[in-house]
């Protein structure tokens, strides 16, 4: 790959900065920072992805935004080509403003004997145990069920399915289950995979090795299989079929399955109905947005873990104002303690406000219609183009109506202005608002979706 022409890097860096502002760090760090610009051929930009999962996610969900921004930087660009990077190429974004954060704790494997099989890595964070998971009203059921599955020899329900919004502790519980199983039964085969790892390994077996049997045998030989962010598997026929066969085989043999996702099985898109039904035959538990008391307890525990003496008024301030999710709260505490160490200054409300100015400004900023469209699209696994399209499928119509409802509630725009943002007329917006208002009192899932989206938009996770 030749980067001697700095223009493509300059353009990509500018686009990354813009996307970071529009979509937030979660998008930038998780997906965009792993894409590498290669070259421009015949007015098309070649973008290299390190894995099939990232390739599909970015191509399907964000290609239109990237192309539109690129054309602003370079009017000669007319298209994008998403390609998988060569296996020998170590993709990096060292010269780009967005970088994925390094893991603070070195991951380990729940089952040491499986480390030798590098085709199926099972990386766990040893800090993510049940002892370090702070329990409150919003996550008590999920934490109790997770501990039961991890510690009991009996299979009371199978699978255990944990769902909830970003940064609420699903992955922490998944790691805690695997670690506890490995501790209690070191002779058992416990395998934890992210959906991205599952997808990547399956596609590698299918396209490169041209033999999926070793992959299938490894998966079906385990005593417990844990897959995180399962929603990313669905919508891909071959991968979903492989997962369904593995799922059925392990259930039939009495092996434990634990899954996590951002939505309940009933709300997953692109999933086979038989598989959806089988996943609901176990126990489905939800982790709800945090309330003030839970956030305060988490902040107190995080300060203890860091061995830092943080004044109670600062912890209370953080619990009230850093409300998007647990991950952001923990990150905020690390930032203020690092600042205190580096600058040799005490931790006060004033220094906290100064250090966390960017986070606090985001929470207090005025929500815009593009913000709403982006957040709704991500929540329902759609694109902004879907929300603006004329498609009439229920999976698109209801999110579109919800986005219009939120635009009316959270912005000062008039109905005609909102309609213009969606390419509709104001009567369509009026109908959407009435529809959502009528559905909310009797549709619990819609009400939960609304709460989660509003919390992500405004950082108002006060319950």
C-alpha cells in the first residue's frame, strides 16, 4: 500500500474528524478507526477493512455518509470500494485522528488449554468479575441469572439471553460468567467469542480454508459457549445458518449457551423465526439504563479500584451529570484522576468541570434532527437513508415515526421543518406523532426504545 500521495490521507483524516463529531466516539473507535484508505482509482476510493465483519458493517450502514463527506473534500470522487485487507497487511490508523483505545488490562483466556488454538481466541478481561460488577435495580435480575448460570451445575434454563443498551454492563457479565465457570470447573471447555470473532472465523473457514468442519467441530466440542453482541450475526444468511446449527447441537447435548445483544430476541432484525423462538425458550433478561444511585455506587467502587481519594461531592456530581452509560462514567473518573496525578492538583468540582468539559458540553448541547436520525438508525440497525426513504416495511416505518416524534419533542423545529428533514410533508409528521402517542401507553417495548434513545441523545439516564 502506497501512502506517498498524502492527499488521500489528508482527506480521510478530515472525514474521520467530521464523522467523529456527527456520530460520536462509539462509532469512530469501534469501526471507522479500523478502516485504512489505500488508493483512488477511476475516481473511486479503495478502503481496506481488517475483517469481514467490519467490512460489512461499514459498507452497509455508513457508506453513504462517508461518500458524501468525501465528495465535499474531493469533488472528483464518485464512489467507494470496500475491500478486505491482505492477511499479511497489518492495518493501522496511526496517522489518523481516531484511534481505538488500548486495553488497560491484558486479556487472558478462561480456559488455558484453549490458548494453543489461536484460530478460536477466547479473550477475557480478568477485572470483569462478579465481585466488581455493581448491582442495582436496573441490572439485578441479569446479574442474579448470570451468577446462577455460572455457578450451578444444573441447567435451569438454556440459553441465557442478556440484552440492553451500549455500555450498561452486558460484556462485563459475559466475562464474569466465563471467568467463574473456568474457576469452578477448570476441566470444562468454556469459549467466549464476540460476534465479530465468530463471523470472522467462519468466513475465514468458508473462503480461505474452504472447509468449515474444523470450525464447527471446535465450537460444538465446548461445554459452554458465550457469544457477545449476537445482533451482528443476523442478516447474514450463511453465518446465521452456522450459528443456528451450532446452537441446536449444543442445546440438544445439554451444553450451556449464553448470549448478549442490544435488543430482545423479539426485536432483532434479519433473524430466522425458528431461531428467534428457540432463543426465547430459555431466560431473557434486560439490563435497563442506570439510575442515580447505581451510578453513584459505581463511581465509589471505581475510585476504590483506582485507590484514589475522590471527594464525595465530586462523585455525586459525576453520578448526576455523566449519565450516558457506565463505560463513560468510568472513563470520566480515570480522566480526572489522571489529570490530578499529572498536574499534581487536588480533585475538585471546578477541576472536574474543566477536565470533562467536552463530555459535559455534549450532554448539554441542543439535540438536532440529524442527531436523532443517526441515533434511531443505529438503535434499530438501519441507516439514515432508510429513515428518509419511501420504504413501507414495519421495521422501517415505526423507527421513522419514532424519529419524527422525537424531533418534535426534543427540537424547536416546526412540523414543516421536521418534514423537510425527512423528505415528507407536515401531515406525515403529524400522523407519525399521533401514532407514537397512541402506541406508547400500550407498547412496552416501544416505550423502552424511546427511553434508551432519549438517554443516548441527551445523556439523561436518571431512570
